């Protein structure tokens, strides 16, 4: 009788992947895991201080935000060139707050505006309160000039968590901003506030005329019922906005955003309230969303991965992954790859488990490779 030789070296890794998959299984169609290729990991910089957001300049240099309130200009190889402090607003860097996302104007080459989100501390009667704000400034000769705040989340509240916040320009050059509900729960359903919302504004902060215009709602609201959306990206070839958001105990979501849609928080969630024993019985509102709420494309239960930055990959470096979603995980310490068939997830896999890094942001570089920021202060390039 012929016996098959087993390579025991790979068994622990296969077991770990199996456990992660079964513990973090999501919605229908996600019961496929593909081991795929093993990408190379190159650490370009490990001296960043609490980095949060990353964007590429036209000359392929990088702008990186650090939560403490500065931006770093990095060379193509990841080495530091300059730190920008002057001209940036004061940030409240306590807890989850600080200087957060950064994005270039769609017309940056002719109109060199950069946009960023940050936690703005209150003053006067609002002292001790804070809220997410959006500012912009002109990037000229490696300096930021003509800084102006174009949007402030309302109201400012006490607390140090759930600020969001990602910036995404749509094809029509309007700006989407994801805003957390500041751990206040019910305001995510209150249309007179911008807590727990995705908003859409023009580049100067005014409101586009074709926003949903929900009765009694702030005019900037695009969608609502969100908890803490920390990832956002447009799907290539479309104007579809997709976001990731944190659930409570489990229930992290990948959502396709519908104009005027209600995503259910805190009324329904596949996660469980803190303090409840985790299991199907404790899913908030029964888990499955009602007809009044938009169902997530995918979700993670019972273990939270704490999804952060995300992209749709379009590079030539990994042709087999073209069109796939890549999501950084904080609690899960992995880079999740998700393949979609239209609006349905058909496979997923966690990558880079061996790094054991909290991945805060995911971006595609002009060279077609994937770039990551980690909470430990690393800029990492993922290539074949």
C-alpha cells in the first residue's frame, strides 16, 4: 500500500488559517478560503509615530499623517524627507483621536489642495468636547498654506473614540467623509446630527444639490446608521462607495453605500452588546437587518477583526487579485483579501498573519504594489 508523505511544517499554518476562517466567517458566499500566493513583505520605514493615513504625491513621494498632529513627507524608498507641523490645526490626540486621514484634490497637479480629517478640540462652552473635522490647505514647496476648515461634525461630544474617518473623492469630485458615532449609539439614527454618518460635500465644504435631501436631515448626510467606519474606497469603474466599519463584539461589516440608506446601528447588528456572552442569541436586533435597513455585503462573527483602511486592488503586480478588496485589520492583525462577484462575496482569506501587526491603512502605490501603515509605526510594501 502506498503512503503519502506529509509535510508537517505547514500543518500549524493551515490549522491557524482554518481557525481564523471558521471563527470569523461572514455572510452567504464567504465559505471559500484560498491560500493563493505568498507575497513578499518589505519594511520601508519603522520609525513612524502612530501613523494613520497615507497618500501618494504625483512624484511618487508619500504624505503620511501621524496622530500626534504632524505630517511626514517620505521619499519613494520610505525614508523621511521632511516633517510638516506649521500650518496644521491643533488636534486632540487622546484615545482614538488625532490627525487622521489625508487625500489629494482630484485636480492636484493644477490646484494643489490636500485634505485631511482630524479630531478638533472644543473651546469655550465646548471645552472638554471634541469632534471630527475636515480641513484643507495648499501644498506648495513642501509647506501647507491657506489652511481652512471646511467641515465640522455636529455636535461635539465628550469621549475619545469612534471618530471615523476616511476621505474619498467620487468621480464627480465631490468628497465623501465617514464619521463615527463617538460611542454614543442612538445619534447614529438621529438625522439632526452627523454622528454615525457618511456625508458628501463639495471641495469647499458646501453641500451638493443632489444629496439625498432626507426630510428633517442635515443636508450633508449621504447615509446613516453607522458605528465607526474606518475604511472607504470607490469600486473601480463605478461611483460605488464601499466602507468597512467596526461592530461591537463581532459584527464588523463591509458595506456598499446606498444614497440615503440606513445601515441599522444601533438597532441591528450581527455583533453582540458589550457584556453579553457572545453567540447567535445575543445578536443586536436579531442580527439580520429589517427591510428598513441595508444588509452588509459581508460581516465577521463571532470574533471582531476591527477593520480599518481598505482598497480595491487594480495593479499589475498581482493580476490574480485584480478587483479584489483588501482590508487592514487591527484586532485581527491581518490583511484580509475578499473577492466579489457583483455584490456578493465569494471568497476571503487573511494574509500576513506572521507579521502580527495592527494594520491601520491600506493603499495602492503608483508602482502597483500594496502599501500598509501599522500602529507600531511601520510603512510596509507588499509585492510579489
